[in-house]
């Protein structure tokens, strides 16, 4: 795998930049989804797991054993709760010109081929779930604000560090929030409590069934 410096230099030369006369004051370069796809086509992310969050290319954390087990547990629970919906595992959501996160799970309407050839992915979901250990700060911060801005009504974090599930709901605009949006409510659930998704309140899942 190329070093971060080599990867950065390759990224910066893989896209078109403004003419020098149009360059403004120094600041971080924010990539668009088009830039992101061009880099992927150039092979810059080979053997890397990355996602695009508000113009930044974020390296995704390695999956430890607990994370892998949590994925399998979530798959079982979500297929039971949403038998007629798509359960997208670590696949992109298109949430703006500069954001294409790949949440651990997103429950969406539609069929697998609906977005084939469109150059984009679903822009909303009934439920988004992130499994967090080393990514906890990102999932609670920028990603929570991003999902709130996109109008995702139900956002769960499977918190492996604290052995609980954090449920965020009621997205709202808030100028003080990082991306101008946040969730009004946060509920932390632990065994032996249960959880039901907003989109299917009848589906009761014990919290213990979601935690490794």
C-alpha cells in the first residue's frame, strides 16, 4: 500500500484544479463525489477502505472481531425487522455533492438494480446503523450531523466500547451543530432492554441480540 504522502500527491494530481488566478486563500481541499470517483477509477484506493464525508476522504477503521460479530448479529435482526426492504451492508449513501458515507447498515426501499447506471446511490434510509469502537467520535459527531441533515429519522450506534446502543432521532436544524443539523433526542439502551425501529414499531429486538 502506498504511503499517505504518496497517496496524497497522487490524489492531488488525479483531478483538475482551478487556474492559478482563481485560487483563493490557503485552506483544506474539499473533494466532490466526482473527484472521489475519479480517484477510485485511477486506482488510488486499491486495498483501502475509505468514505467521503463533507469533502474529506476518511480511512475506515479495521474490523476487529467484535465489529465483525456485530455485523452478523445486525444482519439477522434487520432482516427480521424489515423483510420487504433492502438491507444495505457497508454500501454508499449519496448525501450531497461532497458526502458519500458507507454506514455499516442502511435500510432502504426499492430493488437492488434501481440505481444501476445512475452514478449515485440512495439518498435516504429508513434506518442507519453504525458499529463503533475506534470510530465512536466520528459516528457521534460529523456522521450524526450529516445523517440529521439528510433527514434520516432513525440513527443507531452500536457502541462496542460501552456495550450499549445509542438511538438518535428527531433530526433538526441547529446553526451551532457542526454541519448545521443534529438529533434532538438521544436514548441509550442496554440489556435487558429492547429496541424497535421507527419504521416498524412492532419489531422488538433485545439489545443483547445486537451486542457481541
